[in-house]
C-alpha cells in the first residue's frame, strides 16, 4: 500500500499558474511579531490583470520516479514546519533552473524559498514571465512567489489549499525582505480596491474590497527601487526614521479612508496621492508627474514601493514623463492555468473552475 503521506508527481510534465500584479497606494509596516507568518503590512491597493505566469516543469527522467513527502507541510503542522525549515542550511539543495523573463538567474531567493519548502531538492525548473516590470512597485516578487507555489502544487499534486500556499509565498517574501502584503492581496483580491486591515496570514491578513469594474489603469515607470533598501533605510541626517514616516502617513491614510461613508475608487486614489506626498519615499520625478496630472484635474499616485506613477483612466500630462503603459483592474486573484485556457482556483482543497 502506498504511504498516504507521499504523493506522486502529476502525469503532466509541466504546470502553469497566473498571478495578477498589485499596485499599493498606501501602507503601514507591521513587522514586530516574532512569527513571520504574522508579519506584514496593512494598507490599500489595486490588482492589475497584467501580472505574471509561472511554468513549473519536471524532467522526464525525474517524472518517472519522483515522489514527494507531504510531512513538511502537513495541514496540522504547517506553521511550525515552515518556520523550522527557514533555519536549515540550504547550501546542499539543488534547484535545476529558475528563469525570469526567459533568462536563467542565479539569485532569485524568494522563488527559491517557495520551491524548497514545497518540493525540497527535486530538480524542477521554474520559469516566470512578467507583464509588469520587476522592482518598480507592482508586487512582482509576491506574484512570482504565489504563482510558483500554485504551479508546483498542481505539478506534484500536493493537494495544498490556497491558504497553505499563501503561507509559503508570504513567508518567502518576508524572509527575503521583498514584500510584506502583496501575496495576500494577489491571492484573495480582485474586482476593485483591496484593503488589508490586518497584517500577516495567520490569524490576520483580513481584507475588505471596494468593488469596481475593470477600469483602465495607466502608469509610467521611472526606474527600479529595492524594497529591502527602503524598508531598512534611515534618513541621512539621522533625525527621523523613514519607516516611522511611512507608518505615520500610512495610519493617517487608513483612518482617512475609514471615515468615508461610501469608500470608492476615487477616494482610494485621493488618499493614495496624499500618502505619496507625505511619506518621503517618492522621487522628485514621481512628485512632478503627480502634480502635472493634478493640474489637468485628475488624480495620480506613486506605486509603493517603487519609482512609478499610476492613475485610473488616461492622462495627457502623464505622456510627457515617458512611455505610458496600461492594464485593466483584475477581476480575480491568482489561479492555476490549464492547457487550452481553462483556469482553476483552489479553495479548501477543492478545484473551482
């Protein structure tokens, strides 16, 4: 009899999953808890259809004999196992290949963390193609981690619920300082503004939505900005901590939106713009673009944490600052993609088509 704690890889040699990207308009850092699964941020953002797709592939030689222990991430001990695995020496583990936009990369620590927690040292290839720029405030690392988790879950028939996969992806982000709240939004959001009311994913991560249609979102990218460097940076004069300034502006933004009787996409953009101009993170180019859009009677904001400006709709003023790209607000969160375009979301261990 087959050991019930061991599952064979699926009959398919590859699996694909999609995640939307996440534009954060405002946020407050909440990372004081010792449990990384309860660390994160609160704030508001919108999901974009332009996101990423990850393809996880197993070699034919490995496929014929690949088995995988489920003990590491059993439902009963998920938190403890995930936390303990973070302290293990991973130097001896081998992941065959990770590719980002078609290029093999040696350093993709967030993706590596997801692969190692879910399938250990199995020689699986992970290729993620992004429709949005990486490192520019679009939650790309979270989207990559989440879509990788979904694809591996499908490829190896792990039977993990969406919640369990969110745990793994969120933990990878927190440990590698690449994000604090994008995974939760990208997994459960869609269809409007996503408000993260509590940090983390264990006993928290509560979200609310301001429903809205598939509005067009326009944006201009000015450059890359490291989330890790921003989260750890202090102002040069030492008189104030940048994290404190972000949190003060973030708390004010959450309170401001909460006071609105009927929150809307327009209210979200107004609050986001005020946060952008108060928090001390945005570049001069972002500030100039935000002010130029305001001069034509529209509302733009900076993508957090990145060097980019976005608005709902279109703007002639924004065109003066560079190439304008567009996407629609996503109607749903991350999902598995089947051959032929069929999509699957996992909820409570069940497949929902």
